[in-house]
C-alpha cells in the first residue's frame, strides 16, 4: 500500500507507451519518477530494438488519442504538425471486413493515422521536459528488492554490466509482453499469476513505400481483413508521416507472410481483394520487409493472487497483451494510466484492488478480440456457451455496416472505444440484424471457391 505520506519516488520499468503514460500520471503524485529503459534513447523516426513491434502498423484509437491529449495538452496538434494524417473514418477508410466493403460516407468521425514511433516519440519528448521525471537508458531491471513484505526498489544492470540498485516507494512494471515479473515474484517466494492465452501464431510483415503521385483519391487508408474461418490473410495500408505508405500484411495460425520481396508481393496478391496489389503496383519501396511474430495473446491473472506484495503494480502489455486485430494495445495503455490516476487520487494504492480493477477494464476488449479469433476452429481456447450466437450476431452487424450507415456509425464508436459494445445491442441495431442479417452472396461464393479448391486458409 502506498500512502500519501510515502510518495517520494516511483520507478517505472520500461518506456513503451504504457510506461510513459504511467510516468506522466505518477509525476502528479510522487516527488520524483524514474523511468528505466534497457534501450538507448530513441528518436521518433524509427522503431526501437526494445519494442520491435513499433515497425508494424499501429492504429491509435480515438479513445487513446483523447486520453493522450488530456495527459499531454496539445498532443493531437503536435502529431498533426509532425505529419500525422487526419481524415474522416467513414469517408477515408476503405475496408473489406467479413466479406463486405463498409459503407463510405461522412461519418463525422475524424481520426489520425501515423507511425507508432511518432506517437511514442512525441510523448517521450514531453516527459523529457518534465523536471519531476528522469530517464535511465541502457539499464535493465534484473529483479525486485524487498523488505518486510513489500517491494522497496529494483536491481539494475547497466550497459557495461555494472550492477546497481534503486530505492522506490512504488515500482510499476511496464516492461511489455516479455516481462519477467512472474519470475521475480517467485524469487520473492510469492505466487506467479496464471495466464490465459490464445495461440494465434500470427506474423506481421511491413514494408514502407513512397506514396505515389497517382494514389487513389477516393480513400486514404485501406483495410482488407480476411474472413475467419476461411481466410487467414489480412492486409493494411496506412498513410504515415513523410508522404509514405506503411503496408502491413498479417497471417494467422501459421500462415505467415514471407520476409523477402517476392514472397511479400505474392502474399499481397493472395489477399481477399486485389485492391492493395493495385495500389502499390507502381509505388516505390523505401526499405526492406520487416517481420514481427506474435505467437499468442496473453492475459496474466494478477487479480487472482492473494499474496501480492505492497509497493508493486504492473500496467500495459505486461499484464494483458491483446491480439492486435482491433489495435487496442496503445489505447489500453493510456486507459491504464487514467485508472492509475484515479486510484492514486483516492489516497492509497492497494495492489490487489489495482489488479482487480485493471482486469475488469481489460475484459471487454479482450472478449471482443477473442470472439473474432475463436471463429477459427483451429484456435484452441475455452468457448463459452453463447459464443456462437454472439459471433453470428457480430458477423451480421459487421456485414450490415456495408449499407446501414446508422449501424456502421455505432460500430465505429465501439471499435474506437468511445462507446461500449452494448450500443450494438440497441433495438435499432437488433431490428436491423433480424431484418437484413443474411449472409452475402460474395462470401458464400468465396467459401465455395475455397472449399472446392480444397484449401481452406
Ligand atoms: C504486431 C503488433 C501490432 C500491434 N498493433 C497495434 C495497433 O495497431 N494499435 C495499438 O494500439 N496497439 C497495437 N499493438 C500493441 C502495442 O504495441 C502495445 O500494446 C502498446 O505499445 C503498449 O505496450 P507496452 O508499453 O506495455 O510495452 P512495450 O511497448 O513493449 O514496451 C516495453 C518496454 O520495456 C522495456 N523493457 C523490457 N524489459 C525491461 C527491463 N527488464 N528493464 C528495463 N526496460 C525493459 C523495453 O525495452 C520496452 O521499451 C500491437 C502489438 C503488436 C505486437
């Protein structure tokens, strides 16, 4: 438990978006905050070694954007000034989803699209101007220091393998998917959390292109989602700063996009629509293909532990690493920081209460992503009763978005996390689902084609 009288020093492990947002909030409650990062200082033009997923497409949802703009006033203007693209979601995004192209209309829902290094770089730049926060780059946390049942600091290894220690009243683990916190807890004689996981075995492959002068004028971003359970391949094209296109391919369940140029091109051509292949046919590549393998989505159940030590919490991917299908991770990292602020404002931070609240918050986006992933019969995982009904309902809602603007508008709000999923169960949507929710011909044909070819993918 951290009382308001013991708020001298907070240590954050990791300077990904979860660590940076947590540090911003902690600075309002502690005299000083130290962010420890094993990487070297990064600029905002390229991905870091410690967070290699940063080279892949990263969509920042509206909810996350709003939180970042609250934590760092003027953030949105700043990313725009650094080249982020702003456009209306309904008008600017051409999206094939569940076998249907989404309706295109002025949805009055502006979004920003940019690379992840730009987001992280701008946030980091703000924190570096804050006297209350200091960064220790090139230092790796190797373990927790503890006394009388509470965590009192961290053990560090520097870039030249020198050892040191840092005292803290609160340690926040924001070290991402690869966190060693479960092992550190065991080393303290405590229980490690159990883990819920989905072995999605997906791989991202991204190549950057110069946006061509004859780029299509009727869309700004292109999303071609494979249709589960028949199609495991997805492709995105996002405009990013510097007049560039970021083209990302995703293959589920071992159907991975290759890392060589010819293989990348073949994968593009095998997507459920040839629109992406046509768009990049004459675009000039600006670099090699970068791949990132994501074996599983994981939710660590710290909320179930009864013997958590005081003085320690965790945030971001270190607790819950979502299947990236709906681009939720950065927004959840920002939401974690908001939640942390609320807990600290109440005057004390109890780890057990913290992890329970965090779990409640993570559950809805986790279920949304899992509902989609579990459409693949090959994906192992508990299928609760009612899942098939929910999947059928959601599938119909997704397809309705092809022509029913009111339904699509609601779906955009849920997708962008500014409304809860319950707005998709509003009588207006229910009625539309019951009236029009039949399976589109194009999809039936596609399914037959794949079955005839004997190669479901
Ligand atoms: C392929 C892929 C695509 C994604 N797409 C999206 C998307 O479209 N939209 C979205 O919102 N999210 C997306 N995400 C999720 C997103 O990347 C993360 O959820 C988000 O950035 C929060 O991560 P984090 O800060 O918890 O961890 P990370 O960003 O991984 O940062 C962890 C940091 O901790 C440091 N570190 C680790 N161990 C130590 C240690 N022992 N000592 C010191 N430092 C340490 C690392 O160097 C790193 O800098 C995607 C993820 C993947 C894998």
